[in-house]
């Protein structure tokens, strides 16, 4: 793990206090510190682990070049570069590339990275995020034109000058349907008033005390991609193997295998690329009979056995809790708002395993839903490609051979995309009608007005995707951007990498016609059965049919109900009407009405046939935001102490599959 910081324009006193504060905070987990101090610019890299060391003194060294980086990148002129293994000459080479042609260098690079480089002659600081912003970069501009930058919000809050001031309007916006139901980040904004984030695929330039953001890749590039006219499956297979191989550069990498198509595709690509010995498949499932519909334990066990692949199944029954529902019970792994991950505590367990196997890296199938699921926006794609016969056949089959239904579907999904005005109106209505959710009655009128403004912003955001023309490509874009907020979650012990968010995979997805993503005929059986056709077809020689031909997705409703049941006492205490409820004080909810709703939901959660519906999303958002606000109300020092790197807890039992090495924790 690496935490880097940079300061331009600040005093030596401010820098020394900042680095001293971080050194003390990390003293139990830091392994090395590297610094650069050259006039107006100061930089440092802290290497640390979520594992206490044996009190050995950290290695200290000087950075030869004013260049800091985390993650990895590959560039035609420099090859594959790992931030944890950069030699002096490699650092100097990357410094030169970024200093001379920063925009072109980032555009030609691939990887999961954040970088910052100081160019002395022009007195310019360049800061770069990767193509999807899979790692955050935070910054604060001070009143005296100083700039504080870091790849970790916790590090930024160690600087005395950086204010610890909550942006309460952003907190309230988190509870709108735009965020509570979706997974949209706040672009450049954070949950702190003056702290900002560098956008994805961006080169930020700090010069003459001004910061300018320059996008080096985006919708303009996607809109210009030519549509593939040939079968995309072989190219997708080749490309996924390539990007997965690049991410398997450690001796061992944990691969989260859920039992779904996305993680299975990543697993198959790793095996096809000859990396069987480099991966450790890990699954999260449950032992209790009441949780059988919320996990794929049997499927994953059989998959590991059929592939003769050692693996571990985490039995996460004890992790079905809400992080810090009992305030102070769990560490704070995430500071920029409530932790967006569905099961925070099982992530801690993943990382306890990572320490056992001495790895820092995890691989996920995140992004497959967004980029390869596909939807029934097929007809306009066929017309644009002048595949009129295929259009007629697809429409007739989709309409169940009904003339009246064929006319309606043909006009709405085939003709309307070509008609100005009607195109955007129907696209929004048909593609996003299910995102309009009725707000529960415990929200105040003030918040309902905020929700109305949020919906207007949603429409404006969808309108930005018009250059993509094809409805399927538009849907991919609107579904994929803005970034999912979980990508700002602090890595605990290991850094997760997401092959589907590689720019080469994203560009391929936007080059493939919708009918190759989604099969209308299969979709009539079950929508999920018609989706992700590229992933389903690419590795049939490796994956068994019961996986690549899955008809339905796993339900997570049982997990939601169980977490509410397990936290009943803590939730009732958190929202006790006799105490202070921060969201009530802020005028977002009526605590009396919310109490009644909470009690009713807790009662309904005992019914195994109740999936809680969309109202659960709002309920959970209120709970998580209230927990976060109460934690933050205790001040900077408390928050940083709670967010301090430490040993992840062993929170669950595990089941070993095959010849997986027995974790030392179990051996003890």
C-alpha cells in the first residue's frame, strides 16, 4: 500500500508538521518513507500495510525525481511500471514523459494509477488520474495559494491547514434517489466543504497558483469509435486476457469469485492466460439455511472443483451487520461519506486473508454489469447498420408475432431514435423510468424539493450522452458514468483492481453493436439470460455450462433483511426519538416518522418472503449517513484515530476447497 502527498507553496514548517503527523500515525504499519524537497515543491511516499510490524524502523530514502505514483501503468515508451518497484532510472523516465508531454503520455497509458510530477523549468505541477478514476486523488487550495494533494483523504486531513468541515448539502444530496438508488459519485466534490477530487481521465495542471482540469479521454473518443461489423467474441476474449494478465504481477492475487458471470469471466481469462498459480479464488457465502437464496456457495464450490482450482469460501453469516451501527464498534475504512460497499465487514475479512497469504492485490469482476449487461435497445442499432432483414426478424420475434405490438415496439425503439426531440424524450422515458422512485414520507418538504432538483440534474446528465446516437451505446455510457462511489473506498490491506474498467475494455464495449451484447430472444425467457452475451460466449472452453448459461442472478434481499435483524437493537438506539438525530436536526428527515418506518421495516424483515423493495435503499442510505455524521461530529482527531491502518479482524469461518494452503489463523 502506498500513500503519497505533495505540497506546493506551503512553508517548511507546514510540510514538516504534515509529514511528522503522518509518520506518527503510521508508525505501527509503515515500512518505508521516501521524500523530495526542492524549493517550492515537496513530495513524499509512505509505504505501509494493514498489519502491524515488529517495531522495525522504516527504510528512509530520497526521491531522485519530483514524481510520486501509486498503482501501475503501461506506456509504449516505458513498458510496464509498478509504483512499488520503481527504480531511480524508471522514476526519472516517467518523470520525463509526464513533464514533456503530459497529455499525450496519459492518453497513451493504461492501468490503475494516480501520479503527480513537478516540472521545474515551467514551475508546473501535473496531476493525473487513470481512465476511469479507479483510485481517487484529493486536493485543497489554501488562502495563500498553497496546494495540498494526496491519493488518500486521510493523509490530506493530517495537514493542519486543511479544514475539517462537513458539506451538509452534499450529505443531504446523498439521500436523493440520484445517489441512494444509483451509485453515482459527486464528480469533483467531496463530503468536505473545501476538499475536491480530480475527475477521472484528467490531467490537472497547477501553474501560477491556478488549477485547471484537462480531460485526456472521454465521450468524444467513445462517440468516434467505429462499430465492429464482425463477431466481437474472439477480440473480447483476447483483450480481457491481456488486461487481466497485466494485473497479475504479484506471486499471488486474490480473485473475488461470486458465482456470477463477471467474476467468472475474469477467472477464465486468468486461466486462459496461464496464471493458474498466481490466483487464489475467494468467495463470500453463508452457512445458514435461511441465507441459501443469497449466495452461490454450491455453484462456486463445484466451479473450483471442476476447474481443479484451490479456493476459499468465506462463511459471512457473522458479517451481515451494518458497519458502526453500534458506534465505535468497527474501524473507519472510508471517510468520504458513508461507505458505499454493500458488505463492509466481509471486505475486512477478505483482507485478513490477504495478510495470511502475503498479498497486496485483489481482482474483481466489478464493471461487467455496467459495460456488458446490455439491454433491449437493439432495433435502432440494426437500422443504423442497414440490417433491415435482421431488424424485421428481431422485431417480429420480440413482439410475439403481433402486428399491433410490432408497430408500437418498432416505432418506440426503432424509429424514435432517429427523430430529433422525440429521440431524447423517449430514450429518457424508456431507459430510465424505473429509476424514478417515490420518496418515503419521512423525508421533509425541504428534502423533497431537493429531490426534484436532483431529478432535473439527472435528465441533463443523460442528455450529455446524445453524441453516442445508438441507444445501446448511450445506455452503456449513462450507466457507467459518473463513477461508482465505491471506487473511493480506502483499500484495506490490498488494492482491488477492476479489469472491466480498463480503457481498452471500455472502448471495446462501446464498439460492439447492441445486438451482440443482448439477445432479445433469450431475454424473453429472463432478462438476465439475454445479457452479457460476450462474457457468456468467450470462455465456453473453460467455464462449465451451468455458469456461462446462468438464467437468473442471485438475490441479495436476504442479506439486507438479515443485517437489519442483526442490528435491531443498535438501530433503535441510533434513532431513539429522545436523543439527537443529526438528519432531523439538518431538516432532512422527520425523526418521528422515520422511527415508525424503521420499526415497521424491522418487523417486516422477519418475513422471508418480503424483499423490502426500493424503500430499503432509502432506509439504508439514511442509516449509513446518520452513522457517518455522528462519527464525524466527534472531530478530526477522533476520526483519524478510528481510520488508522491496523490489523484487519478475522470475522468469519472459512471453507477450504481443493489443496489451498491452510491459513495460519486456522492452524493456530
